[in-house]
């Protein structure tokens, strides 16, 4: 993976597989996984150099703030290789209530408000629950 200097500390490739995974050093249990809410969000910014620097800064700050929210299990930000204006945000929350509290948090509202004029395509957030395999 190429190093993109404007996204220091943000870029990584996260491969999540299986129905039970290690999150922050703790193994999730079936009960936690059944209640957990997974959110995958795609954020594409209009690709101008000024926009990209500001957008990357905002995404980074949002990630740092969100990792401190109550009920967060995992919060990862990924940049598409070769496309520094395309981000994926992968979140795991203890419950739907924890996720809803995150959405209501001032830092989440401010982030979404600030990025709106920089978006190159609609903000796409998809929610998922873990399906246990037999």
C-alpha cells in the first residue's frame, strides 16, 4: 500500500472475516455479537487538493472523537488505495442505542455538516447485524 502523507494515522487495510473476531484485545461473545450493530459508511469527496487536505483532516478528527464514544467496540477509517478522496468507515457498536447516541453526539453532527459541501457523491451509510452460523 502506498503511503499518503495527508492521511497520517488513518490509512490501513482492515480485513474482517468470520463471526467472531478479536476487537481491542477482547474476544466478542455470541451474545455481544448478536446485539452489536455494524455500520459501514462510504464517503467520497470531490477531488480537489484543497478539499482533500481539509476532508482528510475532518475524517481524522471524526475518527479520533468517535473512538472515545461510549459503546464503541471498533472504529476504523480506511482510504481506497489509489483514490485518496474515497474513504470507508467501519464501526462496531455494542448496541443500536450506542450507535444512536453516537449519531446524536455534537462531533458527529458537526462532521456531517462540515463535509456536506465537499462530497463528490451521496454519503452512504449501511447498518448490519451479525448473523450466527450454525
